[in-house]
C-alpha cells in the first residue's frame, strides 16, 4: 500500500520529578528523556514498519529538532521530501512533567500550525500516487479539509483520525472514507452530552453511527460496521505497560492494511495497537510486519 500521512511532527521533552512544582517554585527532577512524537509522524512510522510505502507532508522548524526528526523518519524508510522547513517558528514540541502517576503537559504546535494549503498543493503528486491518505487534527483544519477534498478529487481513500477532539464541519465527516475516533472523541464529535458514559457512547454508535465510523474502545476493542451490522473486534490480551501511541499505531496499521477486507484490516490494526502497549514510549512498541504476523499466529487470529 502507498500511504500518505499529512500531519504533525513533534519532539517530546519528558521530565520526571517526585513532585510537580507550584507557581514560582523550583524542584529537582529525577530523569530527563527526549522522544520523537506527533500524531502524524507516529502514524507514518506505524504504517512503514508494517510494510507500507509511506510518505509525509508536514512541517518542521529550521532548527536542530526538525533535522533530527527528519533523519529519524528517514531511518524508518519514510519519504520525507514532502516535509517543509519553516523559518521563524520552532519544530512542534511537547514538554511533559511526570510525577506520582500524574502529569502536566504543555504543547507548542510550532511549525505544525504553519503548514499551509500551498504546502500540500506543491506536493499534490504525492496525493495522486497514494492509495490511502491519513490525517489527524494537530495541523490547521483548513489543511485537513483541503486534503480530504483532494482525496475525493483523485478518488483516494481518506482516513480521518479526529484527534485532538474538536467539532468538525459536516462536509469533512461526510467525505472521509473512514473516521476513527476513540470513545471520548466520538462523544465530542457527535455532540453527545458532556456527562455521557461509555455505555451511552456505545449505544449511540450502535443506533446512529454511519458505516464510515470506526470507534476504538481501548480494552474493549473496536466497534465498526460491516454488511449493515455493528461488529466488535475484541482487544487482544497483553501485558499493558504504556498506552501512549496505541491510537496512532491503530491508524497507521489500518492504512497499511487498507487493501484487505474490512474485518481483516481492523483485526490486524487492533493487534498492532495491542502490541504497541507492551513497551514504554509511543513508538517503541510499534511492531514490524514479522512481529505482528507472529503475534496473530500465537493468538489464533
């Protein structure tokens, strides 16, 4: 599969501390680490490791972080020629402070928010050569809408991962081939009451969702439509270490296997997401095609 990801690239700075500092306070930290992130880049890596031919349209700043992220993506055999270097803004970052199983996070979109329709237009040949296009919402909404319109224009599949959650134009939802929210993103997307429980969301999905909607439900698996019925793909039982990046793995895997029958593609994507939570970090657990095949054989799938 030729997969095009139009999305974000971040560098994550993670600090561990015994306590979270109060306003004006300085505390001593325990550990520091730096990780590659951004939903777009994560999804691209997930698809590439599973054997897809992957390219990206994205933006980074003219800084060391941007060059580092591009080199890391190249190591994953991802075509980075569509990544634009923006002057005057930094590469997107997230500063994460971890303390006693809690965290504080500051995200600076930086170059991700400077991605433009013109940047996509200049790389239109990548849309034309793609089998499936993947977008999430860490880039300007106008870019997502334009990408969806271009996908429809060239009769390409378009997977919209509506994260971070926000209200979206009906036209975008109607034109996407698949929409892949988690439970809480689904509630936001379809304007359910704020006090809706997961059971309320499940009921709404079963009664009112369209065939283009695939909802990930964590340990409860995936809900999707097939042959005019709603199906549940159960989650695979694994030792959960870190759920960061599971949704990105699911979306990348879904794109990589999009040429398979619906039930198979979703089963493979669910298995890849389950494998991804067995190690720390958003990308460390993302499986290769061989690892996924072995896992599926061991689990009788």
